[in-house]
């Protein structure tokens, strides 16, 4: 399965790596210090070139009244200490 995802990310995104979304969520629960986060309202684009993409209005940003008003704030991850997460995974897999 990993080989499939590595090939997909290499072919489609030009990355010699892969995203591990579910495992990253677990890592965040164990070590939130390995992630940078931002608060703000989140919406999903419906239609147009960005159809299906999640977007965020960062907390504190001011916009004219509109569709973002009264939306609850969510915390999203914007960056990760990838070496730290890999080390965490290795320690967990080794049982340390």
C-alpha cells in the first residue's frame, strides 16, 4: 500500500514522499508540539476551480460582512516537524 501511495505522490505531485493523513492526526493527538496550528472558520468550496477544497479565514482577519460571519472557529495544522513525526512513528513501532 505504501508503494502505491509513494508512486501516486511522485507521479501526480512530484514528491519523493507521501502524505499520511490518518497517522498524522494520531501523531497530533500524541505530540501537538510537533505541529503549527492556526484558528479560524473553515468552509468547503462548492463550485468553480477550487471545488471541494477546504479554506480557512484565519481568526482576527477582518472582511466585509458575508458568508464567514458566525462560523465557529476550528484549529487546522499549517506545518509539521516531519522529522519529529517520523521519530515518533519509529518509537511507537518499536514499542518505546
